[in-house]
């Protein structure tokens, strides 16, 4: 098995750049709240900024792959639980997998609801914009939680979906 952690090519650097960027919009969104910008415009700016964050997170995870997810999980568990070192990855249960899939699908619903309501001219008040923004943030949070529930094997299957099913590198070397 090839160790992808040490392979530092363009995918690694682009993935790490996107992963670092994905946390910046949350920090900036918190700071922007203190500026004197009308709430309606502020919500739109923050929603677009955080949407770019979620997209960059998803792309970074795809580029960095399963070893990166395992490293993140190990560090997260190490900071929280601190009682034992992470062992070999265990397959996730069927229940956890289905919960992760359901959450992944449900995470897109708030964005569609916001788009449809904006198309029909809602909300009419600033409080409505805040509710819509919080709904979108909840959707993005559910998206991230679903990725961690689905585990690293899910990302391997997802990456294979985008790979051309041509000749394998082993078959090319033999000929």
C-alpha cells in the first residue's frame, strides 16, 4: 500500500490551501458582524462566503484523500479523549452509514429552501434574512457532520466515481 501522506504534489498543496481557507470565512463572518453594514446585505455576503468555505472543504478532502481524514479524526479524538492512541481504522456500522447518507442528503435542503424563497421574494424582514442565514449554516454543519460519520472509506468510493475506468497502472506497466 502506498503512503499518500508523504507524497507532496500539486494535489497535496492545493488540498492543504483549500483546507486552510475553509476555516477563514467563519472567522471573518464573525468579525464582519461588527461592521456597520445593513443586515440584509451582510447576510448575503456572509452566506456566499461560507458557501465557498464548504465547497473548498469538500474539494480539499477529495484531494487529500483517506489518509488526511484518518489523520484529522485521530487528532480530533486525541484532543478530546486523550486516553489511547488511534488503532487501525474500523469499518463503520450500517446504521452509522445510513445516518451519514441521510444527513448528507438533508444538508442540501436548506440551500434549496433559501433559493426558492428568495426567488419568490421572501423574506420581507431582516429577521427573516437572519433565519435563512442560520438555516444555511445549519445545512453546512450537517454536511460536515455527515462527512465525518461516513468515514474515510466513503471518500475512497467517491473518488473512484470520478476516476476514468481505463487501464490500470499495473496493466500498463506489464505491457
